[in-house]
C-alpha cells in the first residue's frame, strides 16, 4: 500500500522558516515526483511546486518562487518543503502528494498544519 | 502560470438532482484537466482525469467533458455522499487548481 506520512504541526513566528517532511512508502520513490499543495483555513487548494525525484529538478508556482525550496532524500524516500519569510498568510495545511507526470495527483499525505503567529 | 476559473463557487442542490460545475482555463489545456472531491478535514480524491476518464472506483454518475479552455463536471442523480467541495486542476503546464465549488444541500 502506498502511504505518504508527513511531519507534525508547526507554530512559527512571522519572518521564520518552516520545513515539512513527507516520507513515502509502498512504491519506488524515484519513479514519480512529489508536489506540494497548501490549503489556508476555509480556502481552496493552491499548488506550490514539484520535484522530479529521479533527477532532483524542481518547478515552483510563480507566487512562491524564491521563497520555497523542495528537496528529497532518496535514501529515506523522504521529500521536504521549506518555506521562508513566513507571514500570517502562510497559515495553512500543507500537503505532499505523489505526482506521476501527466497523470492526476493520486496519493496524498495527511497534511501538516503550519500556523504563523506572533 | 495558467489560471483556472471555476463556477459557481457554491451550488445548492437536492438528492437526485443533476449538477454541473464549469472550469475555464486561461489558455488551451486539453486534455490535461482533472476533477477532485474534497470533504472537510480530508485530502482531495481524484474523480476524473484527462478531461473525461473516470478514476478507478469512482461511481459512474460522475462524468467530465470539455476541450480547449472550457470543461465541465456533471454529477447525475446526486447522492448524500456527494455533498462536498469540488476542484478542477490543469496539469498541462505544471499545475493549477480552480477556486472550488461547494455543493451543499438545498
């Protein structure tokens, strides 16, 4: 069975950074990508970026360019999303999701709530 | 980035109704359009991919159509389990979601 398990909830101060992890199991990690999607309270889904695990290449939504970094550790089948210069607008649930390049997003992590508050 | 405009934002309907949700893209994305259902507190689940392909295990009352920049999700004979929020997603160039449509009980 395929599972993506994310790290726990975080509380950060404005201006800080957060790094969320996502450990994949049940499939060969390097055969798919990992996208990150966030959802602010009561709001819609927002795609943030993608990493192609086999070569580490990344693409980011224009909105997050320069502020987000997605990486992987293939030895532990874990993806990471770091978001810097946090503001209250970054308070959201952050999801990792398997991205199969040209197919819809299928397996999602359980979500990680990041709260930014002074 | 490709922009996705979804309408309506809220839809009130009764069990047994047929409902339609529309999604418009800022440029042609055919056929790389998917639809997801999300329930409160849960991650989304894919219903339709490649405009009209039904994901395995999804009931046949869900259907998708469209081309170019305009796409629709139709739910025939709405069931109690279908009251949820629905999102379109383009995956022709990276990814973008529509704003969502909440289907609520009339």
